[in-house]
């Protein structure tokens, strides 16, 4: 600071010949002396104060600065709680501790740790810094699992020993040390003696440790050994020629006896910040003047001389000039954000090693963790994605280079208490051997095999849960984990929503889901079995559509196709024959009209689908043993009033009450497979709802029952552990390994393989085909028929109107409606020669009879028109007397 004062006073362009005077006061870390020193400064018309050194004093002196409007600047009191809203005249000229807590939280997240232990000095700076760390960890789904508060002036190792013994008993091995320098070094010495600087531990110290590494280099070997493997942060100051020149100058001033740390650079820059602010204040015509504080007028005559304290009239303007600073100092660019924090705060990340320290990367508020200096990234777009976060290799405590797991099982001298349901039924899953504390079963063996795959030992013991007379309540078993009675639970525990809110589950080791079991009876064969594939409605609608399509095709083909003409009886037979022969694609009649062909193509597609479905369904009915039950699934049970059985202790009861809204009065608790069978046989319950693994075992011994419908829930069974337990993650990985290497299936076959009944595969999946499955096809076909008829009649009416208008007699008052209808029916029934009726002759005699064909067609067309005109006139004269060589069919 004195060097900065000398540099400023040596440059007349800064203060225009005025001299900047810095008066020092050493409070020797005493809060009382710090207050006295500040009061003494205020008595001498001070315009700014640099300091205090600690956050405790900053909270006190900021009130004094607010009252007297004297800017208070500090590069060491970096407590995140020193808010500019509460302390408007307090300015931090170095990065706030909030940013180093963000950096530490991102480092913890980067290495994949979830829980940390915080050791801190119990003062304002320590407490508020750890609070900020907890908030930033929570944003990354991490947390502080245990806190150790040390006295700020701790000097005795005994207090630290007791606290570190407690830390050793904890699960987490990631320790954040946020203390004063002397306290922190003492903690490392004790940790070294307790073996806490060995493999498996992680120590992250805040910036106090980097000041030790910079200021006391080289460290004594004993001190270097005690901190070896620790990580720490150091405020990043970009390299510059000006910085190198000053460091050389500093070595000359101190004769190399005192090393330098970045906070010395911030001290130098803080003096320059004040100088630039004062220069701007004076350049704008400001006058340095003070006025009496009227609030202190009543304290005159006292020995404290409080009346000498005066308000700096230009304090607000000087403060604004300070906040408007935009300069490049020894520590780099100095610009304040709107929240008064420095622009682009950044840190070096340092790893203490045997020879001193190594830098493994950087952290900046712009780009997070990187191995590239932050100033090279400021010109690029901010990228905080996980794939863009990088650090170099770290040497951890104990010389380990692999990233520590960050946790161990608590070394508290006891085994993990693993709760196991003491079942009285389905003991293939979990059972206790009578007269012993030994448990066995499918679930137990899966857990034991998974434990063997863990890279560390897990001491545990099984504790049976339940009275042994009925199955226990599994929700209570899970709740005992949250209350600390059990450290975990192993068994046939279904992973359901309400349980996941209390504990963490492992990866499911078996699939599960609720199913419905009901009595079934075998359906005997019948002479009318061929009718079973379709429901009566399906048969009826199909028959109707056969007739409808036949009639539609007849209408479309009648006027132009000789195969659809003839006497009425013959045409009815033609319609019926054509309709039903399409079922086998055996129709002999050709369709010649475009509309008729379109309708027929669509109908043949529908017939193809119906035939295929009928054949498949009939094959299933005739070749697979069929079981019948009035219950087809959970929907049938919900709509009925029948009683439903469930297993004692199962979540099925709550699920049916809360999710399916089934009244509790309809539910019957059953305790064993034998109780299932008895209740189903005597009609106590219409069906049983239980999880699939249980039902598979039940049906292997009771072939007279069957699963009805599909599983209506999807879940699985897992092992339960306390929330955020890393053991749940590691066992999940082990379960996946068991699944991949086939061991999980072998365990399943050992305990749960049973010979299934022959009827178990014959669930009424071969149900009758219903109209709902085909209504879309019928709809398409119906629309096609309707549109074809509509278009056909529109064209026919158009031809009829054109023809009738040409032959009507203008002198006649008009034909009656009956005569016109008779005329239209005769017109509709009349034979129309196809325009291409000679196509066969054309193919046969194309080379020799081309011209004769055209003449014949012209003559025929003329004769037909003359005949129609004569017939129309005859009808008009004789009042509907119609003559035809063949009877009309309508």
C-alpha cells in the first residue's frame, strides 16, 4: 500500500500536485482496537478507509461508514453476507467468498461427490461462507452432511482432535476447510497425526492455504507433508509486464525475505482505486469538506470526543466514483458489476504436493473449470456444460492419483442393520430358519452376491422384521429406515411412489406388477364352435354388409352389364350369389363400371382382413385349451361388486383404495397361498390381486386358477437405503453386473423355477372378435358405397334431365309427376350400350374392320336415340302405356 502511495504521489497527473496520505493502524486482530482505530481516523477528516482485515470488524465498522458517509474498502473482508443494500458504503475490492464457494461446489460436482464435511471458524466469515457453500451445493444436488465449528482463536490441539475423531466416524471423506490461517494449519497437523491425510480422504481448503503456499515458500518439510494432497484456491491474477516489474521491485524492497501473494496486488490496486476516484471527484469541481453530525450533538464534553466525528459531504459522490472504476491494475482489470462484485472473478486451482504445489486448472465465473487461463476464454461464448469442464490430474492424499470415492461406510464400530421381512408365506423369497437368526431366500442371495462385487467390505447383519405370525407391513419396514432403526432393507420390497419419497432404492432386480387371479373352467368343444370367433353383432354386421355391397354393385352395373340383367328372380339370385361369393373371392360376374370396381376393390380388402382374423381366431379356439371366467381383468373387478382378496402387508390394498377407488369393504386380507385357494374356491372372493412373482409361484401349484387380463401396474423389487446413500448406487451397479453375467438368472432359476400348469398359457387371449375391432373397415366400405351411389345417381339424373328436355313437347301442358317417375324408372332400367362394347371386335378385326366399326356405332347410336324419342312421345300420348321386349326390374 505504501508502494502504491509513492507511485501515485510521484505522478503529478493523478492528483494535480496534491499528495495522497495513508495512515496505518494495526489492530493486531483485535476487534476493540479496530473500532478505536476507526474512530481515530474519523476524527481527522478521513475521506476513505481501507480495511478492516476481518469480516467481523467489517460488519461493525460499516455502520460507522454509513453514518459518516466515508467509503470503506476491503480486500480481505470478503464475507458474502456483507450486502451493499445493508452496507452501501462498504466495497469489496477482491472477489467475494461467494465465488470461491461456487468454485468449490463445482469442483465437488465435477469429481462426482455428493456429500461433504465442512470445518470452519465459528465467526461471521466462516459461518456465512459455509452457508453460501451449502446453498451452491444444493443447486448441484449435493449437500453438507456434517459441520464442525472451531473457535476462531483455537490454539489447543485437543479441541481439534475431538472434532476430527467425530469426522472419522462419518461416511463422507470429502472435507472443506474454511478457517483462519493458524487454525487451518493446526487442523492439518492433527489430521496428519490421525491418519486423515492418507488414501481415501479429500481435503479442499479455501484461499487461506494458497496465501501460505505463496507467502512461506518454500515450506518446511514437516508443514509440506501435513498438507500434501490438499486442494486450494488462489485468486487468479493475469500475467502482465507491469505485474512482473512490481514483483521484481517487491523483491528489492523486501530483500527477498517476504514472499508475495495475490492479496498484496489487490491492496496495491485498492489504493489506486481511491486515487482515481478522488481525481475524478476533484476534476468535477468537488470540494473536500465535512459537516457536523447532528445526531452526535448530545455527546459533547465526553472523554470519547464523539463530537469530533463529522460527515464527509462528498462521500456519496466519491463512492459513486469508486464504483465507476474501470482500470487495469496489477491484479488485472478492475470493473464493478451492478451488484458491486468484481467483473469476471476467477481462481487458480492448486494441488499441494511434496515439492510445493502444482496448478491443475482454473475456475472462472464465465466458463467454470478449465485448464486454459480464463482471460483467453472471455472473448468466447460462455459454455458451462459438463463436457466442457476439465482439470489436470490431481495427486490426492496418500499419493493416490485415482479420484477417491469420497465416502466410506461409517467407522462407528457397528455393523449395518439390514431389516428383512419375516415372512410366513412365499418363503422362497425371504425366510428365517427356525431356531436361528439365519435368513435365506431368493432376495437374500441376490443381495449377498451384489455385496461380493463391491470394491470394499460392508459389515452388516440381517435383522428380521415382523412377529412371525403374519407377513409384516412393508411400509413400516421402509419407514424404520428413515427413523434410523435400520440402515437398509432387503427383501421382496416393491418400488412404489410413496416409498421412494422416504428412501432410495437400488436398481430393480426382478420385474413385478399387480395382476388379477380368478377361478376358471375349461370350455368344452361344441358343434357350433365355428361361430365362436365372432360375436353376434360382428356376424350380423358382416352379413348386412355382404348384402349391401351386393346391392350397390348391382345398381352400378345393372344398366351396362348383361350379367346383372334379366328377370327379377334371376337378378335377386345374382345379388345374393355375387355378395357371398366374394367371401371366397369366387365371384364369376365381371364388373365393368369404374364405380363398381372401386367399391368391389375396397370390399375385397375388407373381406381379406375378416377372413384372416376369423381363420386365426378359429385356429386358436380349436387348438388351444380354452378357459372361461366371468372376470376378464381389473376393469371387470372395478365395475362389479365382488369382493377382492389381497396379500397381507402388500401395497396392493392401498393401491386399490387410493388409485382405483375400490371401497375398502370389498377388500379381504389373505395371508398365504392356501388362503388364496380356499377363498377362491368357496367364493369368499371373486379374485385375488397380487404381484406377479407371488402369483407365478401360486399358479405352479394351483392349476384351477388363472391370471385374467394383463398386468395393470409396472414396477419392480429393490433394496432400500437412506436417502442419498452412496451404497444404493454401488449396489445398483452390482445388480446390473449380476444381470449381465447371467448370475441373476441362475439365482432366479434356483429359487423360483417351477413347472407351470399346461393351462397357464391358455389365458382367454383368444377372446371373440368384436365389432369394435373392425368398425373402421366397415366405415370405410360404407362411405365408399355411399359416395359411389351418390355419384352414380347424380350422373343418371343429369342424363335423364338432358334427354327428357330434348324430347318433351312444348305444346303439352306438362307431364304429371307419376308419368315422369315412370319415365325415370324405365330410363334407369333400360339397357345402355357401352361406348366400348366393340372392344373385342376391335382386338379381333382391328386391321380390317376399323372403319366399319365406326359406321356401326354411329348407326346404333342414331337408332337408339330415335327409339328413345319415339318411346317418349308414345308415353306422353298414351298416358304411361309402356312397351318393352323384356319385363322391367326395379
